[in-house]
C-alpha cells in the first residue's frame, strides 16, 4: 500500500538547506547548509549565525537592569559532523553529531559608570549614564543525538538534543560596568556547560 511504499522509499539529495526557527526568538538568524557524503552516512553541516536586535528609544529610559539592552549585534559560525548509521535517505533516520562553534557578540545598554567630571574648574568623580558596550568572544564544542525525517515533497525536519561547553572572553567599555547575560546557559555571554535542543526545517536539493 501507499504507506509501505513511502516507508520503503529512498530520498536522495545533493545537499540540504534549512532554517532553525527558535533562533529568531532571540534576534538570531541561522541558515543551515548540509552536504551528504559516504553514501548518506555522513553529513557535513555549516551554519552561519547572525544576531541583530534593537529596542525602541522609548524603552531605553534610565539605567537598565541586568536583563535589558538597547542593541545586540553579532555573527558566528557552527560546524558539525553528523553520522547516520543507517544512512540519511530513509523516511526516518537517526544520527549522532559533534561540532564546534564561534561567535562575536556586542551588547549595548545604558549603564551607570563612575567618570571624571569637571564642574567649575574642579575635577570630581561622579556616577553618570553612559552607553556601555559588552564585547563577547564565544567558542564552544558540543555532541548531539538527532532524528532526521524526510517527506515526499522534498522537505525535511531535523530534531536534535545534546550537550556541550562554551568559553567566553568579555571586554567591557567602560570597564566598571556589570557583565550582562551570563547567568543562564542559553544566554549570550554564558560560560560553562550548555544544553543543545532544537529543530531545523528545510528542503532537499536534488
């Protein structure tokens, strides 16, 4: 019957192109490019990442709290190798993967900083509002398990879960501001172990 035909079908592709939707929830855009190799038992995956999110000026009144910002901009690159024990050209396919990633992110916010201010010819130290910048260089590595679903309409769905680790170097300007977005493992400036969880939706290019 038709169900058995679909289940036993072979889904070929020269390469795969997809998007990871959950990145958009935090101002990110992550297209995914994959090249199948070794009779569909290995995929090489490259995924550039772009972050760009701003807030309206009316939202930026006064000193900001630890979870607030005026602008976040950045870019990075993920590279993963995926192994499919039974190949990736069936209806449902399992894989394991490992990879590395790097990103540079700049977070701007309104903060309070101690500055030398001249008043009536006298220089004194005062707390003033400044546009602060937090520059994050982020590198990491991860391992994942996933399910790759092919459809008869040249679409695919890739669901994955895994773990990894991230290391950051952070430069603050001015230097006396507080580091932001480093408490939870999904935040921009977090260092430590992370959880990888997501879905990629895309098309097979034959």
